[in-house]
C-alpha cells in the first residue's frame, strides 16, 4: 500500500537527474537490503525499490517513493499499520485530523506524523488504532464520551474474565487512591 500517489510535478521532478538535471532517466526495481535498529536489536530487512539512473552522467539515486517503501517494510517487520492504513482508518469515519484526535485523545501532531510516515506509532497506539477499525469499538468510544464526566468516574465495568471482582469495591479503591494522591501532593 503506497503512502500517496505522486503529483504530476513530483513525478516530473523524480524523472530528472538530481545530479545533472538530465531527463534521460532509466528506472529499475532492485532489492535493497538495509539495517533497521541498532546493536543486538539490529535486523536486516529487504525491500524492492525503484532506483533511478541517469544515462548522461551515470548517477544513481532513489527518491521519496523508495523511502516510503522502506518505511512500509519496517512497519511490516514491526507488525504495525502502515501510514496509508492509519489515514484510511480516519478517512473511513469521515473525520478531519482534528476531529479524530479529539475523539481518540491522540495528539493531532502524532496522528499527522503517523499518517505521513514521519514516525511509526508504538505498539500500544497501533493496537488502539487496530481496534478502532471495528465500527462497534468506535461507537463504544463515542458513547463513552457522551456520558457526563461525573457519571463516568464511578462507573466500573468489570470484564467477564474477572467474575469474582466486585465493581463497587473496585470503584471505592479507585477513589481511595485518588484521595491518597490528593493528600500526598496537597
């Protein structure tokens, strides 16, 4: 999945040698092997990317399309959504970045960086985004914030996997914890 389709001006710019300005460019796809990570965590990844070669000066280069492909390869290695998927998720709800950020409490700048491939979201945020792909989870999130904040603080829904926990006791412990923090700080 590509991050974006290049505009006509971008396509023309990539068809021009960055070294000599010649328009005599041959593009070929080559397997690019690159290192991701450092030290003992470093891994070798490979991606098939377009290389440009000027027939006039023999200069070889890659462009932003190659960087996008490398970025998507890293996302695949990490098992997280690629930028186009993050963008598609937000778009599927017909929301601007600001609206999506407000609804999810994800920073608008972070969302922009994930969508444009400047930064890769961490696994926790990726899991959150993944869950939002399911409309019922989006509806649950919206419903949660339609509830008044005062009503929300004492509502504790216990997952079915903890049938022996008393929701009232958990809520009371939560409030006691808040009181402790207020006393300790204040």
